[in-house]
């Protein structure tokens, strides 16, 4: 019998290393280190959880991107990544911070 879903730690979301960029720079987030122990294909879901809203492209891909907004002082933007497999089993979310400097 399979363990309950809560016990299945199937996938690990990895949102990559934080980074510091200048306003106006193109920023690429990196979820490529996320993994599924069974080697299943992963589905990505990125969302922004901190900072003024940015227009993210490719939020359902491993490497979404956005243009760092113009800021008057250094600001931190936080993004959340969840991964699921085709069965819909969810990962614990991973977070990454992007610091934007004027």
C-alpha cells in the first residue's frame, strides 16, 4: 500500500540562489535543480510573494524571467516555487529573494 500523500516527499522544489541586480536588468530565476526521485517530469508554478508586483514571463517553466523594476532605494522581491508531478503531488514550496538596487 502506498503511504498517505502527506508522507510522500516526492519532489523537491529548488528556487535557486538569491541574487542582487540593478534596476532595469533582466532577471532569470532558476528552478532547474528541482527534482523528483522517480525521475518524473515536473510542472513548475512560480509566484511572487514580496515586493511590488513585477510582470513575470514563463511562470510555468523552470526558468521564468522578469525585468527588475526601477526603485528609488534597494528593495527585496521574493518568489515562491512549487513543483508537482503529473499525478498532482505537490512539493514543499521553495523561496528565492532578488534584491534590486537603484
